[in-house]
């Protein structure tokens, strides 16, 4: 089995990145994590990747005059790594077509809601404010439209009486880790591909 080369983009602690790295330790897993890239030099997830012997790179968005310039530099690095797939894991950047288009159908993101509900930020607070009975997380292909790409996999949790944004977020995060590993495997193995409109 030829394992797909995957890179992970992070901005912080990278807990989902850690889950992907741990899943990929199994040599039967269809993807290997070959690099971890952050837009922040102090992202805690970088230390974890370094400890695991994974190549890391910081591309600081503040060093660029525009989103497009940053995305072009990031894309150049990712292309140099000869990656098959990219996983966004807490990568807190709104990406432009400069980065998205070259990886269309090969870039995944995990979002803390049951899309199409609650695109964007503050998903847990919004779910609670709406009195939602269920909430969860979604892995989807990244497209030009924020949080709107084809869904690969979802996991749901019940919203419990007395839930706060923090308690709800913690339960959702527990589901995110196995879900992302499962979704990456589905895409890396070719079981799921992004539909293209003809």
C-alpha cells in the first residue's frame, strides 16, 4: 500500500493534528503525516510534531502584505513537500483561492458544528442560544465558500440541560479526534472523493 502524503495546518495546540499523527502511526493507515505548518511560531502543536520527528514550518501571516501573498507563500511550501492531501486542524485563517484552488478536492477541514448549521465562529454559543437539541462536528472538503464544501463525515452529540459553551465544546472535541482520523482515511484510500460539477 502506498500511503498518501498529508500535511497539517495548525494555529494553536493542534489537538486534532495530534489525533491524525497518532492514527497514522499504524502502517496500515492510508495516510502519513509528513509535515505540520503553522502561521504562528508559538503554536503549541509544533512542539508535539517536532517530538514525533515530523517536519515543521512556520509561515507567519503577519510578514505578508495581503492574504493572497501569505497564501501564495504557504502554497509554495506545501507544493514543495509533494503532498497528496492537506488537513486544516484549527488553522485560524480565512483562505483565498490562491491557496484553495491548487488543492481543491485534496484539502480537508474539521468544523465544530453539524454543517450546514453554524458556519463560522462561536458555534457552541450559537447552538445553545438557539436551543439546539443536538450539535457536533463535520469534516468537509475546503472550497472557496467558507465551511460549505462537500461533507465527508459527521459526528453528533446531544445538548444536555445545563450545558455551557465550554462543556459542549469539550464533548464535541472528543468526537472530533476519531472523526477526523476516519475522514482522512476515507479520502486517502479513495473511498470518498469530492464531487465535481460537470
